[in-house]
C-alpha cells in the first residue's frame, strides 16, 4: 500500500506541476494562436499579390504556381517556428530542423530522377526555348507541343500519338524548333535528262514555283545542280515557306512537285527513269534471238 500511495502522490505532483505550467503558459498559448492566424493571413495575402506580379512577368502557369506555392510554404514554416519559440519549445525546433535535413537528404537520393525532371522543368520554363503549339523534334520524336509541365513535355506526333517526354531528356538533348521563326526552307530533289538545256530547265523550274502554296515571295527560289546521276543530272530546288504546322510543309512540297511536273511536260523536258540492265546468262557476242532459236530447236529435236 505504501508503494501505491507514493506512486499516486508522485502522479498527483506531476499533474499539479503540469497544471501550474499550463496556467503560466496560457498567455504564450494565446499569443501563439494569434501568431498562427496572422501567419496564415499574411502568407495568403502575399501569395495572392505575388501571383499578380509574377503573372505580368512570366506566362508559364506551372512556374508561377510553383514559385507562389514555395513562398507560401516557406512563410508558413517561418510562422510555425516562431510559434514553437513562443511556446518555449526551442529544442523541438532544432530537432525538427535536423529531421527535415535528414529526410530531405534521403528523399533526394530516393527520388533523384524526379528531382532532375523537376529542376529541368523549372529551367525550361524560365528559358522558354519553345512553347505550346510549337513544332519540335527531340529524342527522335517529332510533333506539336500540347503541354509543358514541370515534369514532362507532351508532344502530339503527326500520326496522332501522344508522347510524354521527361523534362530531363529534353533538357539534356538537342531540340529543333521548326516554329521559332515562322518560316522554313523546303529542299526538293529533281533530275532531268542529259540531253536537256540545263539553263532552260533552271528558268522553267523557277517560273513554275512562283505561286507555290505558302511560299515566302520576298525570298528567291534557288535551283542548283549538284550531281551527275546514273541516268539524270540532279539538282535541288530550294525555296522558303510560311510555317506554323507540318501540313504547311507537306502541302507546299506536294504542290511544288505537281507544278514542276506540269511545267516540264509542257516544255517537253524529260525526267528520266533509272536504267537497269537484265542479265539472262547470254554468252558474250551472241544475240538473244539466236539463243531463243537454239532453245526452240532443242525442244523440236527432243519431241521427235
């Protein structure tokens, strides 16, 4: 019984001490509650104001939301640490900071790929090498950008497939932006017979492409001969087109082929077919007709 009485006395003493300490801490608790309320109000006010300011500077919704969210959480964390200090829980603050550092280090190793994509997304959002609606080629994928997030880049390919590329891959590899200038050069390979007047062919090709679809008429059409082929003299036709979608390029190329073919037909300019020699196993110097006659004679003798 004595042990039980001592335990009860010890428990009551502890409870009484805690009660006295709680009464002494009531002003601090009231200040802490007020401080928490003020922290939430100020953080929300600053976040709303920052959203308006950043929205005028940057047009990336993902980046704007990221910056405002980070600032909002940082303000809440500062207010929370002040509250702990008011409640005289400084040791808890130190323990929390140490715990946050250890947890952050562990998460950094565990999610380093996600972190790399996240950081790459931030850099891409700041540098803006491309935007939604641009036609790009990267990592062997070609298509229109549909969405730029802080983790992935969504590309819609001309054949309809949607590709989600991690930002790390896009950031570390070359990116070709076909829409950056609004124009694109179209190179078309053509061949004509060796018997044609090359200067005449050059002039007819230039005249034929004057009104080709989407052509930028302030830039000249170039026709340059570049090779003696097996059955033709080859040249390149180069001209610039207005470019915003891949259909602009495809339709201009198709129209150029049609116009060149019509112009060459109207002027009796021949686009030669490749020449192929077929080997029937005939001995040198003998004609094919003689070989056929020998085959027929051989069959006639066997029939008799």
